[in-house]
């Protein structure tokens, strides 16, 4: 490694002050010596700014958005402001372990073919206590490993699960990613919300290798205030799973029929859950139509995927 390691930007798109102090403290506790922490404040109040000022740390750059940018806009603004060669997002309710940046950036500095570095992460509750794993936080591997990006992408899509992790989990080079229309989570003209992180990871995985560190380097907090618990998100998330599979196929993923069929089967199962569940009539009708679309796409095969 060079005498002066490259700068890493830890980007915190902040909105909710409830856990922000813990997130910021975890960013500043990183062992990587060349670090900037960029806080983009999208909140209506002054609590986040007060927490930043109280730290009085020269590594932190605080920016208040002149108007509310929302989820995607705030993430995109953070990336735009980043001066580092490497990018590490941190949600304002998650936490990083002290060696997170060192473990992930260190691998990428040594291996130019790695486009995305991630690690094992654990679930914590609103009190910061470790909670049981969910499917998405199950380890990809029990040992640290280099992985083919397209194979890992197929694995995520075929299982309909983001095993790579939330924005807080992974790290990548800024030069390896170009936002579409200036928006981080727009892919193929479509804005992703439920699968925003997967839309980002897949574009990086299409470019080369991934690295998975089997050690725990981040903590993903689950609490009732998160957007995935809002009414109406179930159908929107199912629709995104369908569209991201189509876009990923256009990018070269899911070329094998078995992988394509598995991805469509995952969409169908989730759409059937909405179609047959306690939802409003419009949602059930849209879910039924989505089942039919995914079944048709499955029969047609990856080479004839709609829009391919």
C-alpha cells in the first residue's frame, strides 16, 4: 500500500436525527487514516447540524440542502460532493465497525479488478442490540473470497434477495460509477427505491470482481420508522424486482435459462402474495397482471425477455 492511502469518503445522507449521532460516531471511529465524512442534511430541523457541530472534527463536511431532496436526491448529492477516490455510504440509522473502511478499501487498493467490496453485516434493533439474522443478512460465504461479479449478480437476482447489503455495507471506487441523469439509483430510465442498493450494486458487479469479507464490519438497524414498513410498499417492491431483472438481463446478467427462470419465479411468488393478500383491489389487480407478465417472460426465456 502507498505511504499515503487514498482518500475514502464516508457519505451520510441524513434525515432522521434519532440514530444519527451513533452513525456519525462510527464513521469517525474508522481506523483508515485518510478519511472525509460528508453529511448532507435533508432534515427539517436543526438536530443533525447540532450533532455535527458538537463533534468539532475537521474531517467532517456538513452541507444543509437548501430544499428537501428526498431519498434518491440526497444520496446523489452526497456522491456529487465526495472528494474521495473511494465511496462508503452510511445510512443515518446504521453503524460501521471501526475496521470497516480499512478492510474493504485495503482490498480494493491492492486489486484493481475488484469493483465492489462488501462484508458480513449483522442486524441491530432500535436499542443497538444484536438481533437475529434475516435472510438478506445470511453470509454469502463463511470465508473471505473474491467473486465473479456477474455470478454474484445472478445469485442476487435468482434469489430475489440483496445479499450484498444495504448502502452502509459496501464500498466502491467513485471512478467506476457514473450516475444516470445525475441520480444514483436511476437505471435504464427507471428510479429504484426498494431495490435502490441492488440497482447500484449490479452496475458495479457487471464491471468486474467483487470481494466479500466474512468478518462483520457493519450493523444494519431495523426499526419501525423505516420506509419499508409504510403502506403500499409491498406492491412497489415486487414491481421493482420485475423491472430490475429485465434491466439486469439487458446488462448481461441472467443469460442462463435456469437463472432467468429462478428470477421470474421469485417475482411470481411475491406478486402472488400481494394478489392473494389483504390489499386494496387496485393493488391485487396490478399484482395479478404482474404474475401474468412474469410467467410470459419465464416461458419466453432470457433471450426474448420483454424490452431485451
